[in-house]
């Protein structure tokens, strides 16, 4: 069995309590923004870099709150699993799809997902709301 894919993921909410979800190019599933750590990065440095690169957002200093570390089936890599360190963060800026992000949407977690969502989102993050 392949080792799990270790990632960091952000739970970003707007003033109405909606979550920001993203879909990467060439995929059909929406998920939390985030990604893999670069060598030497801690969780928050990796998350800050990913949010800047993918969405043009900056994390508000001191706002990050660790929600947990969760395992789930990888959304885009068959037969793989992700281990995600998940953080709630406040951000500045207006999110725009950049880098490998094809689309973004704001989703009310009280409603059924209007799009296919990653197992991590479906099985863990939506239960945090």
C-alpha cells in the first residue's frame, strides 16, 4: 500500500457561514483549499503559501485554529489516502481561481452539497460546522 499523501487544508468561512471550496484543473471534485508541504515548511507556512498561490489570499495573523488531523480516501488519486491537518483561518483578499485552481464556490454546510465533494470534506469537515 502506498504511503498517505500528507496535506494541510483550510476551512475558510464568509460572514454568512459558508465554506470556500475549490476544484483543481482536470478534476470534478470540490475540496478545501490547501496542499502539500514543501521541504522545511510547517503547517501554517505551507497553508499560507498555498492560499496565496491558488487564491490570492493571506491568512490573518493569529487567526489559525487547528481543527484536527483527519484521514480520508484521496479524491483525485485512486487507491491513495490523505492525512490532512485542517485549520480554520480568517483571510484577507478576494479569492480568485489561480495556479491549478479551475473553479471556486461558497457552500452553505447546512445544505446538501450542490457539487461532488472530496471524501475529506464530506466525511470530516462538514461535520465540524
